[in-house]
C-alpha cells in the first residue's frame, strides 16, 4: 500500500487511501496495468468514492506514469 499511498499523497488525494485499501486497490503495478482502461478506472473511482475531478487527476497521473512522461 505504501506506493499507492505515495501516489495518492502526491496528488493530494490521501483521504481516499483507506477506501483504496478496503477495495483491494493497494498495488501500484495493478493500477498502472489498468491505466489505459477507462471503464476499469471509472469503476475504481465509483467504488472508492472519488469525486469526478479527483478521478480525472488520478487518471492523468497514471497515464503519465505509464507513458513515462
């Protein structure tokens, strides 16, 4: 969970850390593996209760991390 918490904290989204962990989204490599799957990310956002703007921020950052830019 440490790397996911680090990601959330860097985006000022640490308030969602417990929801990510409770829902099983505690593995950064898994999150990176679904970075290009809009439906999967939308489902994650709903499950953990991300606000739309926060979901967008996470989606952009995961895409940046995968793309290397």
